């Protein structure tokens, strides 16, 4: 059992909470039974190490079976070590280290993508992770993070996806202009979510077409220059008295409207 929270190995795992360490190593943290379950189901080859506290496999026997099937031997650690490794205040009994698996935008679009989410300068990890989760649920073909958007492998992003990060392609880096050139080259139209746009229900006849939804910064939205790069601006109408909608909630509505239309 690893029981020294200050050991070099424990510190190396804990450092993956920082972007610089993730970029240097190409690794990221996978925390909790749900995320590890999805990693084992969809990408077991990415898992490098698994650290488990006492009792976690008794509570989640499917994890033990999945690790055994993947040929991975978990390492036992003390509660103090797990707390030192994890990014969360209250760890859920297991922490894994996995290799990052980003794709290029060209690869993401290569199979005839019909629905994609583009995040431009989305900084909040919870929002980014929730949009990735919503895109996965809506059957999107991938998510592209451009500009100064949060790192897709930030621990808070990974947790917010609740495992969806392992389900669909993610491309990150590069400029918005480059991303839009590529999605248009793949035959997709670009719809920008913005309060200045036309109401979403008025676009029903156009939504079945291959679409890249563009979502901007939580605080500032999309600039006039960024909006000018889109084919059309679209807003989710508010019928009640709410002042506004959370970015991730609005993104979920937009993605699902396209998913409904494309499957009707």
C-alpha cells in the first residue's frame, strides 16, 4: 500500500491538476467510479495507473471486473494519499491516470459529421464539461474548443462530463477562424448562439442540415467579429421571467433541437 502523501509518485499524480503538468506529460486525472467505469468501457487502453482506497471494489465490483478484463492491477492507497492525489475535496475512493486522446478537427469531421459544438473562449470548467456531456447525449459527432477555452482535460471539466469525455471526439487549440473554415469545408452551416439572433423555433426547417453550433464566453458572449463569422445568430427565447440562461443550459437546448430535427 502507498501510504505516504508526500512521496514523489503521489506528488506526480497530484500535479496533473495543473495544465502545465498535463501538457508536459500528456496525462490527465480520472476521478471517481463513474468516470473510471466509462474509461474502462470505451478506452481501457488509455489507462496508465489506478489508485484505490480500501472498500471501493466492494462497493463497485464492476470496476474490479473491468480492471481485470483490461489487465490492469490497481494499487492500494491510504485515504490520506487519495486525498493528496485527487482534485476534489472529498474523493470517491478511486483515482486513475490516463493518457490524453485529442483528435484534429479534420479527423473529427472526417466521417461526415452532422452535429458539432464549437466552444470559443468558454472558460468555466463546469460549463465546458456540461456542454460536452450534452453534446454526447444529443448524439453530436464531436466538440471543438478554440481560442482561450478551458483545457478539456482540466479535472473539473472531466468530472463535469461524468464520463462523456470518453464517448466522443474532442479537438482543442487553434483559432476560431480556422475551425470554421474546416467545418464549412465539411459542408456544415454555422449557427451562433447569441441573444441578438433570431428565435430558435423559427429555424425548424433549417435545423435538419449539418450544423456546427458556436457558443461563446460565459460573461461576454460572442464579439461582433465572431458573430460575423457565423452564417446566422440564434437565440433561445425566454418565455418566463428569468433574466438569462446559463450557457450550458442554452447549449443543451440548441444541440437537442438540431438532434430532434436531424432524426425526425
